[in-house]
C-alpha cells in the first residue's frame, strides 16, 4: 500500500488545459478564483444572486453555534421553483429538461414546460392526500422521469423526500423507511436491468409488511410488468390514476433557507444507516455553482451524470444542479455493458452528450473490454469528463483520458460525500491535472491532512482529511440524531469537519485521496458499512457471529470478505454458501457483493468485545498486525 502511494506521489505527468477549454470557461483563471473564494461570505453571496428569492437573506453565514451552521439566514426561497418554474418565462420553456433513455432504446423527452405541469399535477395530488411541509415521502424507484417529478413535487410543497436506492433490498429498505417514518411511498412495477425486469413492487410489498407509517403507495407503471394492485387496505394507487384530473398549476411553498429539503441515508462505521439531512438554500447555491463552474455548463450543453438518483450523486447532479442551471439532463436506465460494452458510448453519440460524469469502477469495468468500444462511436461532442465516488487509479485515468477524451478533454476528479452535498475538492476546467489526484479544494473551501491530534502532517505523509471551512451545501444534522452528528464528524477535530478519508498532500498542494479511514466499504463506488453486512449475516439462522472487511478487487475497488462463526452443526459448504448469498441479497441487495466467505472458530476482539477488523485486514494482506495490546485472545 505504502509503495503504491509513493508511486502516486512521484506522478510526474501534468496535463494542462487546451486553449479551447480556457476560452470557453466561465472561470478562466483558476488561481484567481481560488483567491476570490478566500472571502467566503462575499463569494457565496455572489453565487446566490443567480436565484429568484421570495425574500433575500440577512446574513450569508451564521457560525455562532458551531457545528450548527446556518446559511442565507432568513432568506425565503423554493428549489423546485428555481429549477423549473423560473425557466417557463424564458426561451428555455420548450427546451428538453429531462431526456430519459434506457437499455432497450426507448426515450422520453420532457421539456421544461411539460415538467412544470407534471410536477404541479403531482404536487396537487400529494396535497390532496394531506401531505404538507415537513412530511416525509419515500421513493423506491428506478431511474425514470417519475422519480424526478415526484422529488420536485415534494420540494415544491416543502415535503421532505427520502429516496431509497432501488439496488437496496428489503432489509435495508425497511430500516430506512422506518427511520424516516414516511407517510407516502412511491414505487414502480419494476426496472430494466440487463434485458430483464427486476420486480420492485414485490420488494416494496415485502418491505411494507414491516413499515407501519405508510398511508398511501403510489405505483408507477414503468416497465409494463404485469402487477396487481392487491393491497386490501386500499392504500395503493397507480401513478397515472393519482394525477388524473389534477390541476397543472401549483404555487410553490415559501421555504425558509434552513428548512429541511431531503434525507438521504448513508452507511457509517457502526450501527444503523445515517439519515443525512440537507436543507434548502445553501444546498441549492452549492450544487448549482459547482456544476456550472466545474463542468462549465452553457446553454448548449447536454449533461450526463451516470450516477443513480438513489445516491447523493444523482440527487445533486442528475436532478437538482442541472435543472437549476437550466440545462438538459440525460437520465439513463441501464448498465454500461448492456447490450454490449459500447452502450454508453452509443448514448454519447446518439444524443451528442457534451459533459460526461461517471465513476472509476465503471471505467475500470469498461477498460476490460479494451479500446475497441469507445473507438467505434463518434465522441466528438464531448467537452469535459468527470469522475466521482472513489479514488481513480492513474491507469484508469489515462485510459479515460486517451479513449474517451481523445487526449484533449480535462477530467474533473471530484471529491465529495453524501454529507457534503456538493463537490468540495476538485479541479476546475483550467486546472493543470495530475492523473489520480483530486487537485485542490474548490474556491471557498479549505482542506487539510492531519494526524490523530489534528496537527498538519508533513507533505507526502498520509493522514486524516479534514475540511476547515463551512460550505453552503453542508448537511445540517443526522435525522433525529444530533448526538451522532457531533460525535462522528465534529468531535475529534473541533472546528473542523472530519471526512472519514485518508489523504496525502504533495509539494504542489495537490491532494491524493487514499480511501476511507473507517469501517466503511466502497463497493463499485457504493458506500456500505461493515456493521450493516455483519448484522445481515447474523440474521441468518446458521451464523453465530460475523466480521466483515473489504477485499480489494480490480474492478469494483472492494468486495466483501466475511469471517463467520457458524452455529453448532453447520459447515460452510456449497449449499449454505448459496443460501447465505441469497440471504445477503435479500437483506441488502446487489450492492453487497460477496467476495470470500471463511468459516472461523473465533474472531479477534478487544476485551470489551469489539471486533478488531484491523487485525483481520492486516492478516489478510499478509502485513504486520501492529499493536495488539487490547486484543483479548
Ligand atoms: O471515500 C470517499 C469517496 O466516497 C466517499 C463518499 O461516499 P458517498 O457518501 O457515497 O458519496 C459518493 C459520491 C459523492 C468519500 O468519503 N470518494 C468520493 N469521491 C471521491 C472519493 N474518493 C476519491 N476520489 C474521489 N473523487
């Protein structure tokens, strides 16, 4: 590991922007923009001016009660109004807002005006059900226009949406729905995946048996999968019926800048998933600005972020930021390699995508099929590329640069998290790039690499990544768990935000992210807590105890390696392995990719009974175990 990092820090290649990129860029001078960001409040106030406010803010930042920061104090605004209604009076009215396409070749184009009407109808439907500001509405939907419409409708009313990723399964779904105490669930008959239809309704039905707060279930007829509306309590209704006859006018709710916008669950090191809570105005300003400046959004762009809306990448950069910028967002339902590994490049050619944002795991996956596929298609519409979700290794960066970017397009390696809401460390289009480095914090943000005590570490040395400045899209708390919010993020380094990542800084001040410093796995860019996987294992009748670590994988980054103590009479044989795989899939979904299962007699634990995953990891890697003075046996 240390050796690898050393190689990274000796990375000599630097890629400067070409003239065309510089000429076109909104921000044509990176260094000057970084300087501008030093005056934090002025910088973000200028960025906030782009929106239509019902009432302007009194103060940009209130940091008198850290870490409970407030942004745009007393401002009144509505996100959906700014993302949709605002464009209706402009020439963008008939421009495509959402371009939906899928692996079967279907497409739907929804203009801003059409979107406006659809959102209003849905908002009226929700209102008639009694949904009001502050109520929680859950979605368990594929990448389909109705997901965007229902989220925007919530935002327009001021209801808090809580989207559950459709790749999560029953156990994970129940946990998230119950924590949010959702009143409404919007789901679908299914989703297309590699030529098959995955029955989402069935998963929802099973989850609903354990969720008792849901009063109404709205079902999108998306795939034509024949399903029955079977619920005897009569709480189910098809989406089309639900909006039938609703008015297409709806007045946006005046939201306070700090009113909650959404909850999105993410995995932590311990315990149940964390309900990351984002609020209104700061979030809008942060995401709209970063998309515009980092991906240099112009009126003629066609933006494609391949992330799923069920994660933060999709919330911020598939829906909200593109619409707040009045651009066209491509919403694609399908895998990168289906029907063949040219599927995504085919989309780029077919629609003339100009900005393309994806994850390292997808690039590594596509690399395996060679250079042939990206070279079959005409990718000349592309202007800027991006990556997110995990560190990108220099080989993958170079492959992307060469085969997709044709050795001239800049790659924006954006570091951020569910909690940060927006990009925090990333180049701008005019930044000189080093393959594998996220470069520097964006204007208005300061980051540092520190040791356990909070002191900056020498250049080149690994340490913990902290953010030193507040930023507008920062999460405000963990839903109904303030204590955990403080303990996890703000206690170790008072005044600084602890990111939970390890990083290094090189002599040019460029940052190199090394991965998580906690017990969170990154499987194909998806975040999953070891403790969630362990709980899922022990809920199986054959398993007495489980410990889980990440095992590195050339494509997915990490997969799960589990050490299991089985109950009397069980042996880890083929049948049980299959059964455990099914069980994990049922509890967590396909995101939990199992690599290896080992049956063990005991697990390394501290005297207080905590599993020492560090010991397992070291043993697995054939490294020294280090300090074991707290080890029980
Ligand atoms: O470890 C970092 C990694 O993803 C984590 C955040 O995961 P999540 O909340 O699921 O959000 C992912 C999408 C924003 C971080 O703690 N990560 C994210 N982007 C990068 C990254 N690691 C390295 N380079 C990145 N560009």
